[in-house]
């Protein structure tokens, strides 16, 4: 019988199986308490409204709503505000 999954689904399932086997092997290094850091850039208005696109640290653009969900409720957020009106010209 032909596999009803798409090629993409089969690849996804294969990768998932490989990752689960790796986890179960118990040979991965520990992170020693270091948490994951995700750099997301968006404007204050975008963060307030949940609209537009945020930029990841790797330059990918993702919807602001998705970026905010990635941050989750337990995330430590460090806002950095650039005030163009106070910009110092060199």
C-alpha cells in the first residue's frame, strides 16, 4: 500500500524519529542551566498590536504574533528603544 503522507510529511517524520532516538540515547551534553536566547526585533507599536513582521537574529521575517508566542509568558524581555529624535550624529 502506498504511503498516504506527502514527501514533506515523510521527511518531517524521519527527522522527528532521528531526534527522538538521539534524546533517548542519553548522550547529549547538558546545557548547565544556560537558557535559550532568541533575538527578535520589532517596533513597540508592533509588539503592542501584534501586527506586522518581526526579524529574527538570523534575518528571517516572521509574523509578530508568532514572535510573541515564541517569547511566551515566562520569557525575559529586554526592550531596547531607539529614539530617532535623539540620535547623535557623528
